């Protein structure tokens, strides 16, 4: 069956369902299932694009620890959390930006796949993502802000534990662990600020811009 035959068959199916419209393309777009499928594809692409753009902002000069990590994980969990796609996209986007930073921006001559302690950074992404899947049964400003602060705390605890566990900067003792966390406190402000700024930017970019456009297009097609 060629393309023309397939289109004719689909046209007959639509007519059998008594979908009234001026032409075949209008039938397709007035079919609710078809439109929803188109919406879902555009939604997924938009969310993935927003996460990737957020990761690439790491290439822009910024204060230490002012990064989109927490916001990316929360955003992915809020909109792509059901099947784990959000976690996969966030991890891959962060890894890609890591590769660029480690091998182009801060290159030491050899190829660097992962830096020391990277496992703790990626562990914090997983934990923040899991928090988001529980938190964002409904996306609200309050939950977004609360999730952002919780994400900053998770990253602070996990990443600095990794610094201490590396055994290169602090004694492998409870006192050494406390000293590690104490030394990191001045940078915690940037972590909180970065997560808040990026969270607001990512969620608003989707909710107020892209999602609003999709809604408007659906209304126009009806």
C-alpha cells in the first residue's frame, strides 16, 4: 500500500466516525487524539530542550556553585518523571556539559571522562530527582521553591561528603567531616541562589511560555 492509499484509508475511517470538516487536514487536527499526540511530542521536545539549554549555561562564566543542577533534576522530575525519562535526560545533559568543561574549557591535556568525586555529584542528581517525583504530583510555586531549597541542601550534603570521603583534603574522622562541611558553608549561598534562579527560569519558561502557546493553538484549532 502506497502513501496515497494509506491516506485514503485514513480519510474513510475519519468519515466513518462522522468527523465533519472542510478537508482532510482539518479532520486530522480536529481529531482530539491526534492533537493530543502532537501536543505530547512538542511538550517532550520542549522539556528536553529546556534541560539541555540549562546544562549549557554552565559554559558561561559564573560564581562558584551557581549552577543549574538542582533545577534541572527538579524540572525533569516534574514533567518527565513517570518513566524516568527526565532523569536520563538530566544525567546525559549534565554529563555532556561536564565533558565539554573538562576537555575543552579546563583541559589538562588528556581526556577526562569523570572528575574525582563525580559519582557524588551524579548521586545528588538522582536524589533530587527522586524528591521531585514525590513532590510534584502537582506543580505549584510553593512546591517549586521548597523543592529548590531542598535540592540545595541535598547537593551540599552529598557533594561535600564526597570531598571528605576522597581523603585528600580532610582527616578521615568525624572532626574532619565537620571541618569539610564548615569550610563549604560560604559557598552554600551560591548553591541556594543558583537553584532558585534556575528553577524559576526553567519552570516559568515552560509553564508561562511554551505551555501557554500550546493551549492557545489548541483553542484556535477547535
